């Protein structure tokens, strides 16, 4: 097992992608708990889990060295690696329609180096009804991070594709997945995969927090069917699927919103208690990742297309650059510079529609979430009057600057 020394330049995490149990028998391998494939502890190097010398300073000023397991992101599965579905790696008799035995063999690979994610070319082999006969499926290519995701969840995205492939692990295995791509600044978007098995939903993300099964912002975006923070890879059809699955009356959505609110309140009250904040993130994330019962009571889901088609314009063809403070559904307030093109109503609520310069796109803003409106010198007088009249008429207490 390779041993390294922690440095500021090469910072590693103490939280591991998986906690391998300690070996009770030195000759018997232990396996990553909860993973779809039986990844044993001999693959620690490939998972970039390494014994690291960490130096800490004690209260008396002296330094203390200790060796701990740490996590990096330089995954390095290599040619010849074989990973079985079953821990014993045995091909079992399949005459009784039992789940098939599956194993993966890596044909060619390159490790993760710095920002390059490497690649893995591999085959999936499946046992047929004859215990001495196996069939090999197609050859796949993916990066090293996606290969680790496959071993953990049974799902991966091939190179050059935006669609997930789910390896069927058994006769009753989930076959459908919804994939939401969450915007990630200028980098590759993070991918949230939602699998449904009857009333259970499994929500996982490939971001660093998601790989640790913690709650992350991308899972929240996906479960809300968030259009504002989605990547262009996420279709409108996907948004509607998510809003139907996680409507406001679904148990998983209510659990998410309630626990997210509690976590934010705790973080605000105890910002220095990072360990407990991360523990709470993990408890929420694991509840969603490991299968959460999602039942729906009450009204049907919110249909965004129907809602937009039923809008009633109050003033359109405007050109009114304004500045205002806006509080979103999370209670977070931001300052928005918006060029307003339309004011409309829908179901007795009132909205501004225009180009948001903060988000670089067209956005809709609920008037009752706007605090103060300031007009730019570029606003036309006629548009100012129209906007003032309509806004003041519907929200009398709003402040116009």
C-alpha cells in the first residue's frame, strides 16, 4: 500500500468515498459496503484512498505526526482489473431464474492526472443459464470518475454521451433513470441521477459531496426541477418529469425542504460547528441516496408550461432597466439588475418578466418577493409609468426609488 505525506499543495480529504471494514482475518478481503459491485480493499490505491502522514501542532507548540487514511480524486483503475457483482466472485447456477452473476473486466485504462479524468475501456460479462457459460456485452468507454460511479451505483455515462447507462444487476433491477445536469460555472456540469423503484426513489450526484452521499445543492436543484440552475443539457421534458415526481405534496420533497431548512438554520446559528453540519448533510443525503419512500398526496404537480400559457399580460413590450432586492424560496436575498419586458398575473399572483443580468438569462420574479425597486436612467418614461401603475396597484407597500 502506497504511503504519502500531506502537503499544502496536494490537499487530501479525511472523509473517504467508502469506509472499508477492518480485516478480521488478514487473508480475507473486505468490501465497500453498499456498493453495487463488490469492490474489495485491494483497490484502495485505485480509489485513491491512501495512508497519509499528517502533521498537527499540539497546544505546547510541538508537532505530532500520525498516519491516517485520506481520500484523493486521482482514480486509477487499470488494465486487467476484474470486479465481480458477488463478493466471492463465484458464478452461480442460474437455472431457477435467479439474478445473474455479473463481472467487469478492464481492457485498457489511463489514470486521472490533475484536471484530466483519464479513461477506462471495459466489458461487462453476464452468466447465462448454464453455470459454465458466460456472455460478454458491449465494450464501454468512460472516464475514471464515471467508472467509480458505476461500481458504486450501477450507473455511468459513456464518453461522448449525455445519457446514463444502467447496468442491470438483477431480474428486478431498476431500468429507468432521470438525469438532471446542474450548472457548474465554467466547468463540466454535475450530474444528478434519480432512479425510481415502485415507491422508492434513489437520488445521487457525482459532485464531491454527492460521491460521499451527502446532501448537495445539485440534488436540491434536481428535486425542485430548478430551471434557473440547470445546465443546457437538461431538457424541459426532464424538468417536467422531476416536478411531477417531486411535487409539493410528495413525501420526498417535503422531507428535503424541511431538513434543508433545519440545516440552514443550524448552520446560521452554529457556523463554527463544521463537523455537525457535515454529519447532518450526510444523514439527509444518505436517506435520499439509499432509497426514500416517495408518496404523493393532494393536488397534482405544478405544470410549468400550462402555467406560462395561462398568464394574463398587464403590461408588455416594456423596456425598463431596474434594480431591486429579491428574496427567493430559500429565503436568500440577492440584488438583481433586470431589464423588465412584461408584467403579468397568474392565479391572482403578479410577476415581472425580463432579462436578469446576474443570471445572464430571462427570468420571472414574483412581485411579493421584491423589496425595493430603483429605476435606471435608461428606463423610458412611458415604461416607468406603466410599471409604476401596475406594480403599485398590485403591491401597494412596495418601495419605488
